[in-house]
């Protein structure tokens, strides 16, 4: 291996690509089959209920009426497509770089692993976009949930006050819900590790509030990291290096949400056509801009023009991120890479174009009236549902609590003797809801929607 440096240990590709499945270790069969275990992971996600539910979860803009904009499902599919393409570019070069090694054939699988991780990256997000995460964490840090702090451990309290969709994705995939099999979805170790963008516990979340696994899933991640040879960064094994493919998953997500939000804003007339064209053309080299002008002259439909430029911008960013990964591979394998692939682009022209899009999105898109309205409504709905359901699991002896708890699916352990388990079960239930279901339940519990009589 080329990897060397000052860190305690270095990750090795042959260990990082493992088809061993969580919960099914005793049945592990390393032999080749017509469909690889990594392809099975991908298929398993596409046919799963949590993945289908993403079609009714807000990405940024309200769920579509007459104009179709992205939801969590379409976003995840696009991230998966970009992630696979980027991983394939990386794999082709790594196969050449390590051609003398017998194990170099493993790079054939990293496209499938990355694509699956991209499909999974938003599974744990609650309804109503990122405001849903904030509504859950602030319920405990600022609202009625504060009364529970003295009843929980510091780690449990930190998990609640820093609720994070990425950590919840790992829980959704690995937790054995009531009536389900051990290992959750029984995903491959490599796919699970590639999802965890922030491989440390919530007490290390810092000011940004990001972390990769709840205290309940820490033992699972330790097992995954041990199998894949991902070194811990502390003696307590609460913080780890990133699996290298996390960088590709993260970059694909960064590319898609930034560029597709620009296209959606154009469709909703939040951004003008000229401004959108200028933003997307900014990614192109002078030669590419010359070719794009010729193409735009042949296409008169404004939406098609933007779609063409959007495709070109994504292509440029995908290649640039793949090149950054390959240039920084040794740093990544040593755990010394800081920041994201997008944040370390060698091509300053492309990096500046992305920065301009980010500034525009923050100033004109994420504070648009339509977006703020969803955040306000989502915050109120989730806060109300938490208030009623948390009260019910804390006081199940109350008559109203028994009625409410009858509406909770049996897979959630709301009758546990452990308070934190009951609270987590409420969060599991709420985070799995679609926007439509959450709104419907809110109306029913609020009494504003009654069954026909």
C-alpha cells in the first residue's frame, strides 16, 4: 500500500470493501453470484417502504401542485445517479493505480456501494425538510421536552437536543424494530459505513450539531468500523475516521441539492431565466460556454435551456470532485483530509461558480416565502405531535394517552420499561411520517379534522 503518514493507522481498500451483512454474519458467503451483495443492497433500498415514503417528504420547496419540484425521493435518486458516476470515474483510475494488486478488482463494486449509500442518505430525515430536524431538537432544548433532562443520561440528552437525520438514517437501517429481524435491513458493512458523514457521537457534535450515530447505535458502528479497519480517533471509540466513499456520497449530495434547487427556483420564478443561465454557465470553461451558446440557440424552451445547462454543470462538478478525490486519496486513507470534496476543488473557476450558487441560494431561495411557510407549518405540526406523543409515553396510564398510543404502529417499542427507549420510539414514528401523514395526524389529534358521521 502507498499509504503512509503521521496518523496512528491507515485504512486499506481490501478491508473497506466488504460484503458482510449486519445481523447475517453467520451466513456470509464471499463467493461471486450473478448479482453481487452490493447490487442486492441497492435493489433492497429501492423496494423498501422507507424509501417509497420519501416521495411525500419535502426537500426544500412545498410538495408540488401544478409545478413539479423535487421531493426527497427524486433528490435521492438523482444523488444516487451522480454518486455512481463519480465513483465509477474514481474506480477506473484506482484500478490503474493499483493494477499490480490482486485485490484491485474490488473497485468494480464501489459504484454500487456509493449509489446505495446515496439512496439511503436521507431515509432518516423527518417530514418538512430540514426544519423537521430543528423542530425535534428544539422541542427538547427550548420547549416542553426540557423537563425530561434530569431523567436521562448526558449522552441520551445530547442525542435528543442534537437530533440529526444522518444519525437517524443509520438507526433506521440497523435497529431491530419490534417484529423485525436482527440487523435491521441487513445491509453490507461497506454500505452502512459509507452513509455516516459524521462518524462520532452527539456529544462531539459541536456548534453545527452534526453527528453520525445515536448512543444506541454506537456499538453497531464500532462493529462495522472494526470489520472494515476504520480506525477510532479516541480511546473510548466514540469518534472514527470517515470511510473514503463518504466523501463521494457527500459530494453527490452537495452537487444535487445546490444545482437542482437552482433549477426548481427557476421553475417557480424565484430566479429569473437570465440569472439562472448566468449561474449555471459559470461552471463552464470558455470552450464549453461557446458550445453551450450554440446549443441554446437551437433550443427555444426556457426550461429545456436550463435543463441542458444544469446537466452540463453537474457533469463539470462530478469530474472535478472525482479528480479531487483521486488527488487527495492518500490523505483520505490516512484520515487527514479536512473538509469536503467541494470545499477542496483544485479548479478555482468551478469552486467559485459553486460558491456563487450557494450565496444566491441562501439569499434568494432558502428565505423565499414558500420555503419559510413550510418551515413554520412543519415546526408547529412536529412540535404538537411531539408534545402529545411524548406526554402519552411518559404517562401511559392517562385515558387520553391510551387513545393516542393505539395509533402508534406496533413496530415501535412504546411500552418499554426504559424511558429513553420510549422517547426514541416516538422519534422513530414521527421521523418516518410523510408530510401528508403528519399533517393528517396533527388535524386529528387537534380535533380540527373529524371522521364523517
